[in-house]
C-alpha cells in the first residue's frame, strides 16, 4: 500500500490556461509537461483517501501501471509519498 502525501496538494492547477495544440499528444495543452501533469493527477487522487494500491491508482487514472510506479518512486524519493507494508 502507498500512503497519501502528508502535505496537502492543490485541488487543481494554478497556472493560467493555455491554448490547445491539436498536435499535442493525449490532448494536453500546448506547453504543458505531461509527466508533471500526471504526477499532480496522482497526488490529487491520493489526497482522497489515506492509502492506495498501485492497481487502485491505475483504475482511477487509466495510466499504465509502469508509469504510475515510476512517478510514485520519484515522489517517494522526494518525500511526497511513502510505501507501507
């Protein structure tokens, strides 16, 4: 199980909206960084309950488990989440 972040994360983006780029992959706004968007998405979801499984996060985000694992590993190294169990 993965413990939710101890620091509250924002409920939404705090940047100004950007114009959509029709050529951007996955319908991300032009100029956005997909990895950061995905990490913030995971943190927002993790704030909704105290613990999560990798599978649960996969079901909520529809991101590949390998992507979630790498993001969680980075967030763990930076002190935003911790592994329990």
